[in-house]
């Protein structure tokens, strides 16, 4: 959690103003402009992309209490646990990419999500899914090696909290 002192600092306030009032809207404008220039010949979806903005990519995530993304920056606000079809036509997506997202989704939903990705992919399309190595994280937490997780100034209060933060973010504050 961020300290109240940090939130009140003039530098922090200036950074937030610059990021949310200038940089993010400018990136969003550039992204939309890039799509207009290129057209939609290639459909690339970043599942769990949040407020990630990269020209040529659509960001699909879910605005919720746990992840309060700016809806104006999401191309697709979609709950992966809804068991609803992904909002893309059959054979319409060239590439799905997901990094550090599916480990936060209960395992019971994953077969459906992967089947939906397969349905949406064009012939010859691809999907890349990256997730942290749970076994390595668990071994480090069990051994008290907190330096494995983050730089020292952002360490969680305990190894157990790191594992919850990394693999079950929605449980933070509920355990």
C-alpha cells in the first residue's frame, strides 16, 4: 500500500497529473491514430493488458474493484470468468498475448478461455501465454528469500503475502 505521505508529495501529484491528464490521453490518441493508418488487417489482442497501450494491439481486461482500469483505455472490457464467448468472431484474431494474467483466473475457467481463444484464432494464428513460475516463487517464499520477488523497497510484508499478491490478487485484504 502506498503511504499517505507519498500521496501528498508535490512530486507524486505532478507525476499523477502528467500521467493521467497528458501522457495517457496522448498515448490513447496515438493508438487510435495508428489503427486508422494501418487498418485492421491484423488483429492482435493483449488479454489482461489493462491500461497497456501499444499501437496495433487491442487491450482486453476487466474493470473491477480489484483492477480499476480506466475504461477509456480498454479496447474491450471483458470478464474472463463470465463463461461468455470472447467478443471476437470465429477465425478473426491473428495473435493472442497474455502476460501475468491467467494465474489470477481460477483454474476451472481456463479450459473454456483456451477453447475460446482457439475458436477466435485465424488459421495460422498463434497465442503466447506467460505466467510466473509458481514452484520457484513458493520455494523462495518458503526459504524466506524475499529478494527473489521484488526490489527491496517494494517487498511485501511476508512471503505468504507475496504469493497471494502474485497468484491470487483478488484475495488481498480478504484473508
